[in-house]
């Protein structure tokens, strides 16, 4: 009897020991897992907090900064002789590109210059035409320190856009392109570039105006409507991206206006730049439909309306042959009612050069309908 009781007692004790040992083993496995999980969660939360503490400028630059490149160019110059009196303070290449004045210099030499650009597709760089125009050698510098040769795919003089192809293998850091039609005056503007060879220099400002025509800056032989910003763009920034607060490219930095208290910078809208870039890639050139007139936006103080008047008619142009005259007021192009000179340019561009467009004019008190077929701007220049 006593033996049975002792046996039961031992068995019960063994069971308790096994249960205790199992519990200890289970806790031994569970506890480290909880510690590791908690550690990972804390690390992740710290990362999130650190990211949320960053300014929108930092986040924007981190998103696109690696795609910004330095463009070094070399050009053999035999001689040149100009005088400087321009009010525009620009890159040397920009001055030569737009026919502006340069310092006296007759000595042959290798001319070196530097600008900026950004990678927008596999191995393809978008920049200003004036940065690479006339260059004998182009080198692209990446943010990781690598320098690679690049060749010119194409350039468009009338919009100051150029596309380069990097000679090398990727993968390439690509910029995220935005929509320049969505930007508004007062939006943040972040200019990124390599002024004076100082990589990834960032300046901040706002969009201070949209659709600024270059004729207002004294440039009459180019086809540019620019974004105006007070974000500082210095020599060497040309071709670099102008970003919105989300780090998307909304423009290409191109020039600045100098003078006391000026502080104005200008960028080519990215939507126009994309359109030009893909024409250069696919066709090697860009078609610019024109009819051969200059336009004047004329405001009426009594009605507060703007009328678009013909200021000049190019001799032997489609406009002259179709009967356009100076002081004609353009009422409608195609089905579009005209409210500004940019409307006329936009409609003629959309029409292309392969068909005629209907234009409604007002001449004195008479309405006149004219059909005219646009031609490429290069044909107007050769007339």
C-alpha cells in the first residue's frame, strides 16, 4: 500500500518536472522572438520618424538628386571678336548660342564649359542646347563620381533643348517627370544643378509667373515660353531640373535676369521639353509650324479685354501669301477663340504643316476668313 502511494507520488513529481521543463523551454523560445520582433519594430518606427522629420526639400532632392549630372564640354575656338553690353548674365555657351556679346578674344584655344542635365530615360540626358552647342567633346559626370563620354542625339535651337546619350551601361538613376500644366503661381520651386562645378547645389523659391515669353526678355529669334521663378539659378545650373515639392521635374533651368533687385530665373516647362526630346530621339529634328507673323497682346482699358494683333508679316511667308496684314486682329484659329498670343501659337503648332488652318480676322470693322498652310520655321528663315 505504501509502495503504491510512493510510486504515485514519484510519477506525479516526474510529470510536474516535465511540465515545468516544457514551460521553461517554451518560454525560452518565445521570449527571444518577442525581443527580436520588438527590436525590429522599434528600428522601423525610428526610420519612419527620421523620414517624417525631413523637410520636403530634402525628400524631393533625395528622390531626384542622383539623376542630376554635370556636363563638361570642349570646343576648339579659332578666333572671336565681340563686345559685351547685354543685360542678361548667362553661361558663356548661352551667350554664343543666342548671339549675345562676348569679350574681345582673338587667340585660338580649347574652350571648356560646364552645365547641368538630368537622366530622364535609360542612358538619355536632357539639357539645354546652349550647353552643348558646337562642342567637339561632351563628358557626363554622375553623382557617384563616374565620368562617361556622351554623344549628341539632337538639339533644337528654337526651344533650347538637347538630348545626349551616355556611352556606357546602366542601370541609370532616372528623374521622375511631373506635369508642368498643373503648376500654379506661388507653388514651391526647387532648382538643382552644378553651378561652377559644385555638384547637387540646391536652391529654393516659388513659381512667380507662368508662360513668360522670351520676347519680353529681348530674345526674338527663339520659340520659348518659360516658367519664371525666384529660385537662384547660377552659371552652370543651365540644363538642370526645376522640381516641385514632390521631387518631380517640372522644368529645365535655362537663364537668369541680372540687374539690381532682379532675382529672376527662368525654366523651360517639362511638358514642352518632353515633346521636343521625343521628336529629337525619333526624328533627329523638330518641326515648328509657323505662318510667318509676329503677334502683339494689346489690352483694352475700357473693356479689360486683350486682343491679339498682327505686328509684322514675314515677306514671302504663308501669312503674306494668304493675305495677312499688319494690325489685323486674330479672332479665332480653327475652333479656338483667341484670348492671347500663346493661343495662336498653340493652335498652329497643333495643326502641323500638312494641312491648312482656318483663321478668322478682324480688319478695321470687317471680319475676314483666311485659310493658310503653316510651314516649318526653317523654311521662313531661308526666304
